C-alpha cells in the first residue's frame, strides 16, 4: 500500500491536528455545523488507519475517537457560561454526534483489522 507510514505518535498528531483544523474551518466557514464535522471525521479516520505503519496498527482505533473529541472543542457550543458551559457543550455535542464518532471509529477498526490480517498472512507465506 503506497503512501505515508506514520508511527503511533505521528498517527495521533496527524489525526488530532486534522480534526482541530477541520473543526476551526467548520466553525469559521459553516457556522459550526456538527453534521459537516462528523462527515469530515470519517475520511480522516480512514486515512489515519491507512497511513499508520504495520507495527503501530492498534493505535489508529484509539487515536481516532480522541481526535474527534479534541477537534469538537472548536465546533461545540460554549453556552456562554465559561469553562462549565464549554464542558456542557462538549458533552452535548459528543452525545448528539455519537453516530459519526462510532461510524468513523468503526471504519478505522475495520481497515486496521483487514490490514493486520493481510500482514499476518503475508508473514506466514515467508
């Protein structure tokens, strides 16, 4: 599979920074549309699973939901109540966008499982 090969840390940095950037762009351009943010999460999580190197495959399904939550800080409604209002907005956004979170994490997990199975099968042939 051609493409970048990210370490576990590189995988976390790529996915986290991409979701934060997309969160800020969504807030700036589209007025914090949670649905657009969720839709954009799915390809980012798929790229994360495709670009992580074989020895760090298990980090991708862990990194993806964490990155979703970190990027969601830019999109979630702060409620005008300071820290607690922002925390409540984050929890509300996480609960209402759980489908996108689970979907992107599922895509990541499936890609990682397929890649891992191919890697094991390739090693057994050698």
